[in-house]
C-alpha cells in the first residue's frame, strides 16, 4: 500500500495492490463496526521551511483530518556559537531571539495556508540540536506519530551533514513516517 498526497490540498491517494485489498476486506470483516485498532490524536511535524518539509505537512493534513488529530508544527532554531577573538563581539542571544521570532511568524503563516481549518494545529519553536528537540517534544506532547521529511543525502553530504530523519527514526518514542524529497508522483 502506498499513500501519497494528491495535488488537491487535504486529500491523499491510496494505491493498493491485490494483497492489500484482501487484507482490508479481512480487517473490515473482523472489526464489525468496532473502532480501529489504533487512534491518532497528536501528530508532530518538524518543519525547516524547505519544500521537502512542507511536503511532509501535506501528508499530515489529510491524516489529521481523517482521525480528528491535532498537528503540531515544530521548528528548531539551531544557533552555532562560534568561539574565538577573530569573530569579534557577537550578540548571540539577540540573534537567537530574532531567529525564534521569525520562525514563529513563518510557522503561523504556514499553518494558515497549508492546514487552514482542516485540522487543529499548534506551533512550537525550540532552540537546540534538531534531533534532541524533536525527540523531547514528541515525548512531552505524547505524540502518536511523527511525520518528517528527508532530503535523501548520500555519500559525503550524509557523512558531514548527517541525517536528522534517520536519527529521529532511531530514537523516537512513537512511529515515524518519513517522506522522501524525490519520489514517484502520481495522480
């Protein structure tokens, strides 16, 4: 089974193969009107404002709409504190405050344009290491699902830049749906 966002906001396309159809019919027969085996109440979507992370949000909106879930948009401000006299005097707290204020504004705009009134949403801005903050936020919010994007870096780029998505998958307290930047699109 493959689930992809459709071009129309708020919808997804589900592609089934013959085995999936059989499983779905068996599930429908065994549940007989009982609630589904799981319920999503909180979805965490880390956002870095790239097109790829916005794509992850486009996956989250229809899921949140279907399950009546709250979406939390999280942006992590990562400030590199350089040390040494060659950099002169830099007011890092001021830079950090400006970055947080800008991120809060951008998250609000993103929620208004992408989520609209389709699902409940909240925004959070944290400061620190991306992986640590995403995992901590997922634990504190008791998130049921994290939907995160990956840029798909390989080779030296992966070695030097790392993979936030890979580490979140390894450390997350809940299931993680990873959305790839480049994938086969249909519909």
